[in-house]
């Protein structure tokens, strides 16, 4: 496809709402009933376009809870979604995780999900008085790799008042 058409398509996708409003106004001048129908159909189509994003949140949580630890790039590959969309949704979930059993941590520009069993094991080791090194050694089977991960988990749990 020539560059000229790409520019036109890009402009249409950027300004589609203004074009639609302009068309509705022109149609309303000639026939108000048709303009109302176009508006109603547009609202319905716009509402239907949000349905997949509502299901995406549930699908994301269901996928994450199947793993003890999973990173955002792996989730994006599993769900065949753009990494940016997955990160946006994980950010939203991370903001509302105070009463959740699982944990989402932001570390090195990545979101990492930890299953509730992982969080419970971490809490148990922390409450016993283990330091970061001992916690890291005990949670190797869950694939914790660095002390920075352990510190990020601890800081996130403290932030949401989930660690005593």
C-alpha cells in the first residue's frame, strides 16, 4: 500500500469521532430521524467495542493464577496481546491489590505476578525473621532470582499493609 494511503488511514483512525459527528450534523440538517438513528447505532457499536476489554481483565487474572510467578512478557505471549495492553491492565490490578491474596510487583520496568501460595510462603519466612538472602534461598523453587525481587515483594507487601 502506498504511503499516501497509509497517511489517509492514519488520519481517519485518529479523527474518526470528529468525522462521525460532522456526518451526523450534516445528516441532521436534512433528516433528523436518520441522524438520531445513526447516533444510536454509533453509541451501540462504541459500547460493544468495550466488551472484549471487560473480559480481558478476567482472562488475565485467570491465566496469572495458574502460575506461581509469571512476568508480563510471558502473559503477553500466552494471551497474544500487545505488551503495553498487558502492562496497563497489570498496573490497574496492582493499584487494587490491597485485599487480594496474590501480589503484583513492578521491578525493572516489568510487572511480575506472584501466586497466593508464593506470597504466603514469603510472609511465613519473613515473619520467622529470615533476611533477604535466606528468603531467596528458600524460594528458589518458585523461581525467585535476585535479592531485588525479594526486596520488591517485601516493599509492596508493606506498602499495602499486608506484612506484619
